[in-house]
C-alpha cells in the first residue's frame, strides 16, 4: 500500500473518530462517568488505533504498556538508549528524537498520541497533537504553567479530540467509593479539606560547571522550550528534573493532581478565588523541599465554600482533625464527621459514631481502566473521567500554589481572566517564554 492510500485511510478513520467524539462530548460533562453501554454498537470498536508515543522510559514506559494492545507505529525519545529498548518490543515502529519531526512525518496517518515527558514538554507536544487533530493522553500535571492548562483544554474542546490526563489512581474503585460517601452526605457539609504528601522534590543550586553530554542523549532537544543551559551529569536527566523550575513544579506538580483530584471530584471543585503559600526562602532555580498552600473555593450549586490546604515534604502534618495520620492522604472535614482517604482505603471518624456505618449503594460504575477509557473514547466518543476540561482546571489550581509561593503573596484569583488581581508580578509565573521553534499556539 502506498503512502497516499495509508494517509487517506487514516484521515477517513480520524474524521469518523472525531465526529463521534464531538457528538459524545456535547452530551457529557467535565469528569463524566463511564457507562457500560457507551462502548457498544460502534463501527470502530474493534479497529486498532494507530498511536505515537513521546517518551519511552519510567512513567512513559507504563503508559506504553497501557496502550500496547493498539498499533504503536512511532516512538520518540531524546535518549537513544531508552528509545532503542522500547522500540525493540514492537515490530516496525519508527524511531524519532524530535517529536516535531515525528508529527510532520506521521500525523496524517495516525489517530492518537501518548505523552510521557518531563513537564516542560507537555504543552508543546500536546498542542501540536491537538492542532493535528490527534487524540491525546498526557501525563500529569497536564502542563508546566497555569496558562498552558487553559490553552490546552480550550484547544482540545475546539478540535473535539478525546483526551485523558495520566492520573491513573482516578480509575481505582477506592476513589469511587470515597466520592460516593462524601456526596451521600454521610459526613455532612464539607467545608474543609487537608491534602498532604510526604515527598520532597526540591533543593540544590545550579551547577557551576558543564559536563560532557553522553552520546546517547540529545541535550538540546531535551531542553526543548526551556532556556539553554549546560548539561550536568545526574542533575537533570533522567530523574532529577522535577526539582527545577525550568523543567518541573516540585512535589506539588508531581503529586498534586493525584491527591487533589479526590476532593475536586467529590466536591465538584473547579477554580479557587484565593491562594497563598508558605515555604522556605525562595530559590530562583529549584523548588522547595516543603510547602504549605491554602486555597479558598467559593460555594457552588448548594455546596458550601471549601478551604483546601496542601502540605508536602517537611511540612506534612502528623495529626489532622485530631487524628494521627500516615505520610500521605486526604482528610475531608464535615459537619457530621470526617473521612480520611489514601489511595487504597478510607476511614471514618469519630470511630464510635461510624462503627456500624453502611456505605451508600454504589452509584459510580467502576472504570474499565484508565488507559482503556481513553482508547474507547478515541474509538466511539464515550467520555473519559480525566478529560482535559476536568484535568485542565485541576492542573490550573495545583500549579497556582507554586505561583503564590514564588510571588510570596496571597493571590486574589480571577480564573476567567487568568489573573491575580492584586499581584501583577504573578503574570511572570502564570505564563512563560519559549525558545524559538517550541512555541505553544492553537491553530
């Protein structure tokens, strides 16, 4: 089959997939739930997607496993060692170091892309995929800046593509049961939530000397949209980039979308009206080793206003709402009781009051799998639970905490305008400049 016939077939398939996705999206809501019948009776359910993968190791390797039942036709990684190992598992896959070149060569003959890079590449890679009309699965946080999250969500909606952010824990049964309990009113009105993660991505100063770049690493492409800087062995690639403002967003960026997802889902949160943060003295290069962020969310649709406090690293509490707590979790503080949730279980307090507690009937269908949801959505337009509308707003709120920390001020937040009305200097952290050739623009 010649290239023209392959492209034509892929384009016809993509037009069909996009039309069904757009139809379903019009009837769905942010964070809409999977329904058992939504994947049935479509013409494309048994047709394999043609997928590109950007990033091939670590978390990206797990994402590749999640879609390996489809047809992976192209892979991209700036580290040839990682790329060669991943590509060897798939017959006929094409290899690239630069995803811009991969899009140029492959976009007209594929359906979707999976993105598992460092945070600073999320928006440039995602926007290019959306502009090409491709469905997108992107790791968390959705973007590197607040403004990018809004741009990506709006572009995905305009293009009608199927999307999912990589908050895999959202697909677990435990999260569903917690949401059901909170929404049932079992602990009363929830006006306070505490979220903490005992992890510390941060600290350190910028290296004062350059090291030779390994032959297997394209350092310029790894930097991508970020300002140029010399390579330093063991300081950025492969595992330390989250510590640096130019590439990551510290512990809050790493874990916030996982743990704050639960109160966002259970309480229908979307945009805060105020945000302030406390931490160590600001380092212009690296993220803090411990941070406390206080968000205020307005009352909405009968739900009371919510104060949400985030803690990470050395700021994590040992006791919340009078209860000893483990190193990570979420505590909902309600007018009739409290609920603690981890990834795998939950507990209700006071223990005596809830000793004979019977959970409400299950109302949220269990997920078919986080990646499977997205694959089905690409094929038949059924909703995903972490689509970019839902996860974009979640990412905006998460990253706003670092904006507040970096400005050193409490921010009065106008979400519609993406502005801190009392702090114009916040604009420098809400948005950023890109190296030429790496811009993030919707078309």
